[in-house]
C-alpha cells in the first residue's frame, strides 16, 4: 500500500468519502499528467483564482510567473494558497438527470509557497517546469540566461496537505430507473494534440522533433 | 464593437495588457465552450479551489452541488468567490525557453453567489446545467423530481466583474534568437471525445443518441 498523507481539517473530504484519497503516489501521478493548475489565494477581502503552469519536483510543487505580476508578488509574500489540478476523464450519462456526473481525477494542495532565489536551484526549477510541459525541450532550446532567470519568480510549495478526489466507471442509477429506455454510459474525454503548426518565421527544412510529433501526456495516446 | 464590461480594481489585468479583454461577448463564448470551472473561496484563514460543473444562463453563471456539501453551504452563504474557466489551446514552443508559453482563453469572474430556491427557476437551472455539458440530454433522460430538486443547491452569480485573458498565435522570440536552429511553433491542444462506453447494465440494442456520437463543444470538431 502506498504512503498515505496526513489529513487536516481543511483537506478532509466530507462528501462521498469513497471518492476521496490521500495517497501520495496517486497525487503525484495526477500532478504529472496535468498541464496547468488553478491557484487560489486571498488578498484582504478578495479571492483570486488564476491558471498557472506548474511542475512537480519530488515532494514539492513548482509554480512560476513574471517577477512583475501581482500574483507572483502575493504568492512569494507567503500568502496562503490552494492549488488544484483537475483531469477530466469523461461525461457520465445516467438514466436520470440527477445521477449524471463526470469522471475525473483532481488534486487540491493547501499551504503556502516560498520563492526559490538560489540561481542554481532556480535554473533546475525552470528546467523541471519546461520538461513537465514538453519533455525533451530543455536540451533542445536556448536555455535561460542570468537576466531571464532573474526576471522569473519561481515558487515552491510542499505537497503535504492534499486532497484527492476521483470518479471512474459507469453511471450509478437508482434501481427503479434501470428499466428506463434512455442510453446510459460514459463519453470519454481526453486532451489531445493536433498536428504541430510551425512558426511562419521558421527556417525551411527545420525538422520537427520527435518529442513534438509523438507528444503525449503520461499514460495517454499521443495523437488526435 | 461588442459591449465592454466595467473594469474594477480586482478585475484589472496588469501584466501584458495586450492579452487582456473585458468584452462581454468574448467572455460568454469562452464560458460556453468550457466544461468545468474552478471556484475559489475563502473561509476564515483558509482558501479553497474546487472544480465544479457550471453553465451560463444569460448574464449569470450557474453552479451546482449537493445541499450537504461544505462548498455549497459556504457559497450559498454569500461568501466572496472567484470562478475561473480556462481553455487550453496549445503549447507554444519558442527558440528560447524563456519565451515558451501557452495558447489559452481564460475568464475569471468575481463576485458572490446566491442560491436559487424557487422550484421552477431551479428546474430551469438544472436543465441549463445539463444542456451545457450534454446538449440534447435533458429531454432524453428522466428529469429530476421534487425530492431531487430539493437535494441540489443551485447557485447563481452575476457575470458582471470579469477579466478575460487570451493568447493565440506563434511564439515571439527575441530577434537575436531567430537564427537559432531549434524548431519553433505551436502544438495545438483540444479536449476531445473517444468512443462512448455503454453502461454494462444497458439493455441490448439501446441506440446511441446522435448527441453522444456527434458530441462536440461549440466551434470544435466532434471526434478523436
């Protein structure tokens, strides 16, 4: 059995406990498939939710943004935040509207983020952020110089206080509805790539790298 | 020119204003394509971000959850919230790591939600929530009865305080990097459906409805 993370007041899922988990390996697997996260944080009386790029680096989540952004400033200031990664796996069509659902895997992480300031660690974090989105790209692009590294805020957040929620499988109708004539089942959803579009300014005959032509998230098929 | 929504202190986007918009029609178009939103709200010192189903009903956003959920209780209590819908359109590969980006369309809506309690409005909202995810399904399933309507919290939030952020098109490298030998361009992303999976308990010969076999989000192709 995989390691279970401790459950806190705010990370405890109360609705439909059968869909809840606090398993470290499952959380990591979901985070490794997702492309973007949604970061929530409060400033005074306002709350913000913003989409951001992220990566997992061991037991911490990396986030990054421009040094100039309000978001990066607020987060680096140690504000409490909540980060959610959601994978949509399918639409669940039950015979009754009430039992309609979605198949999904989501992770919510609670805590606060601290800025990575050491240039070596920062460069390693930028490599991991790049490789999370496009494995193989870091070694096949111009890597950031000192000025670019300075212009980027990289934040790290421990993956310690986590809730996982998942649903999978067919619809669950009431017994009395099972004889109704409506179609029931799951319509699977996947985020997929289409054919790559070269930059109009790209030099003719520049080969398309295999990490682009064969791009796939972990555990998924590669192409449309 | 389409109607522009008023800009508030919290909805004003400061980073890269060329990617910002407050256009009502554009916000509605993005919301109509998305499947789920991420809802952020604060309770005391904690902030939560949760994935939820939603629908647009005219100039308001509908959210729904179980009456029993902590989330629905908090939101119906009038807590301030922020709702974000993000469409991922592509990975943008520049010649330099620093200029890598994503093509996306996102809407963030600020405000607070109120519970819809009138049974007729509530049923209409449940219809819109169902039709948002699966157009055609409401009339082809058992519609909710009084008990089921009572067991669901439906929230409405005005679409008045909104930020839109979008990026589209090719990478934007520095002039000095244009001659580097790396491939550059966009790898398009789309959320697509795969072949529907019938419920194992489905009666043989139940036809697959065309709204499932031809499922597509507005403006997108239908199948993998």
